[in-house]
C-alpha cells in the first residue's frame, strides 16, 4: 500500500484502533475499493495480537461469513 496507513498491533488501545480504521477507510474511499476488497485490504494493517485475533475470527466463520457457534 503506497498510502502507509497506521499498523494496528492490538491490545487495549481504543484510540489506536479508531485511528487505524479511519485511516484505512479514507484510503478505501480514495482508491475506490469495492466492499469485497475492504476486508482483504483492511486486514493488511493488522499486526501481532490484532492479526492473531483476525486469524481466529476467520476460523470461527463458515461459508459466507456466518459465525459458527
């Protein structure tokens, strides 16, 4: 990504998470990203604990993104 958004490492950092999401949303808008690409490109900025959380969340999702309980 040429725009260099803030990387989010996770933990209890609500301000950091909000800043990261806002920056990524601006990039999506400028790039004209489709909804389908938002998740792929958005997860690119996740690192460390945040990336591990995403990997676990994907494992809990079934086909079509439905949560498996």
